[in-house]
């Protein structure tokens, strides 16, 4: 039949990623989930140079949080 895609499975629903999670987290080559540090967007005049420099470094999620966040990042693993 022309226009019928049921035999090829084209009508199956696709999984969607959580867009907010994609904007906040990245996956490293070793499989760890990397996140930016919080607290470096405003009120920077009250923070010391050392503190702002250390906030520039990224952090990595622990195993329990990584499993929860990985559900929202469907196609990155």
C-alpha cells in the first residue's frame, strides 16, 4: 500500500530527552556525568578571587545521582 509505514515500524514513538538536562549536563568519554558548578552567576563582587577561580571547575555526579539524571539523557549513552 502506498503511504503505509506500519510494516517498516515507522510509527513507533521515539523517546525524548529532557531538554533541561541536556543543557546542564554532559557525558565524558569514560561515562561520567559532568555538571557546572553552582554559585558563579551573580554576586561575584562578594566572592574572593580564589573562590571564583575554583567555581570555574566542573564537578562530576556521584553514582546515585548519575543514575537518576541518566534517565533524562536518553541518547547520550
